[in-house]
C-alpha cells in the first residue's frame, strides 16, 4: 500500500462484478462436491465411477475412477488448476479484476506473493480454456504494475517513473526513473509540484521476470 504522504489519489480499487460472478460460477462447478462422474480426462471414456467422496480434511473434492484405463482423477485433473490449493478463494476471485499489486493481494490473502503470481497465471490459463475468445481473461487486472503519473525532475522524461522500494531511514516510498536511473523519495517529488497537483496512476503490464520459474 502507498504511504499516506503528500497529495495523491488512492490507487483504484474497483471490482468487475460481472467477471467475479462468472468466474465464481466456474469455480463452484469444478470444485463442486457433486458426485456424478464426469468423462475421464485421460482417455475421454465415459465408463467412470465415484471412487471417494469429498471429506474433511481430504479429499476436498470427489475422486473418480475410470473403468477403461483404471486411472483415478478429479474434475481439476488435466486443467491448469490441478494441484493448486487456494486459500480465501472468494477474496482471490474478487481481487482478480482489481488494479492492485501482487504484494498487496498477498497481504490480503495471507500467502506469499509468489503464490499469488502462480494462482493468477494458472487461473488465466484456465479462463482461456473455458473462453478461447479471451473476453473474460482480458478483464484480469491483478498483478499489473501501478506507476505514478509524474515527470522525472532530473531528465524531464514523461511516464518513466515507477515505485522502487522504500527509503532506509524514513521508510517512505521511493521512485526511480527508467530513462536516467534517478532515485527520489515520493514525498520530495510531491512537494516540488504545484498546490493543485494530484498524483494520478496508470496501469502497466509488467513483463515476466527472467529469474522467475514457471
């Protein structure tokens, strides 16, 4: 979260209710306790039976067995959701359409940022399987970088400043210019602006890190 310094407008915190409703319905279906056996995801055969009912703590969702290829599976088997263990799923779904950084979502969900990144990546892949047109997947905003709309005072570059860590002494947010490498505290930048200045933010698609696996 941005520190409460200077004059700025908060980062947008809006939810796309249509996306939330659609995606919640898809999750409700695939994570359902419904015991009617689906087709086998391995051989596509229809000779399937219920093997294990959903229970607490495991299995969370029913396990089925294919009589043709003798393989056990869940409804998530063969999908990008396979193996994922979501926490606070309804909150995660609501966050997906919001323009918020991953670290902020991680704090809300009580997990590591790398976990949220994995959830976003797999969920987007699954959404494209459900809707190949990309209509719903394009509405995902979580994880996109929020950048301040402010001119670099050192080189004059426009739209090149971004948030980069915190000051070691004061804990205040720092900004860095991609054009010249100039660092400055956000509070100092705001003090140099006119009295009517209000800091705006824009959303930038952050390229995947070359050091990140998966």
